[in-house]
C-alpha cells in the first residue's frame, strides 16, 4: 500500500536505487552465475515488488508521473528445457523468452504482475509471486522454510536432485530480474536526476552536488 513517509523518503529512494543496482549486477550473464548468486535475486525482487509495502510503491508516492511498465510474456507452453532430462512432465519454467520487447504490451499494476503465470509444476500454475516467494522463503534466499502450495512443493522436491547438477530452473529468477530492472529504470533515473532533499540539511556545493546527501557519495563512487 502506498504511504506518505515524509523525510524518510530520502532513505527509501537511496534503498531503491541501491537495490536496483544490486539486482542489475546479479542478472548479468546468468549462465555464469552460481546457484547461490542467482538465489540472491529473490529477496531483491521481494523487497522491490512483493513486500506488504514494496519499495516501488513507497517511492512512487513522490513520483506518480514516472512510468513503470513490466514487459513480461506469460507462460504459453514455451519449449520445456527440461526435456533432455526427462523431467518435463513435472516442471516447466519460462526462460529468457519471458522478457518482452519494447513496444510489446506492458503490465503497469503490481497485482497483475504478481499473478502472471510463468511456468507449470505438475499441472499447477507457477506465478511471478509464487516463484519469487519460493526461492526467497523455501530455498533460502531470505530464510530456509517449507513450501505452502502445490507448485512450491514440486520445486522443493526437485531442488535437492538438481543441486550441483543444474541451475537451469533458478535462472528464471535472472529473467524476472531483467524484466524488473527494465521497468524500474525510469524511476531510478528520476531519483538520480532529482532526489528528495531536506531544504535545511542539503545545500549544493560548488560542484552542484548536495552536501550531506547520499546522492553525492553515490555519484562520487561511480567515478572512482
């Protein structure tokens, strides 16, 4: 739910930018990433999009005019990449073809994004939300727990067999991360161009940068 958090918006905007940057680093070249590195994508997506008060909705209060468009292709029987392992009947997760192209229809509502089906597990639909939640709350992205629905149970039962053998399934997180980064980039750029400031605390120096503001340290770190 959107909240007016006053001066805490400065902190929220800092956390949003750093989280999107972290997500961008983790989704680069997913085939070269370890399972543990890919697993770290889940809590970032949860924090940005799925929490009770997701970061996106928090920062959007101050910037309702900034477009946020998720271009995602729902699961429509994409070729099952598990076929060679004889597991196609149990699990199918969308690959890089989940990522929509510019100009394709976009989702602008978070609730619709959460419900978008991106795979199947023993006939049960796997949604954006359920896949992220599974990797965050069952496999250990945030904490190690137990599955709560049939789709998650299928993922959970297969994970021990695939550990050390394949990361093909968890790579789906990288593709979901790419969809999120592309959608959130306009918001990130808007914050960097005109961050929320406190008029008494943050004055511009001779370089035109705000003194005592996280944005100055951020820009300085980019030039090191």
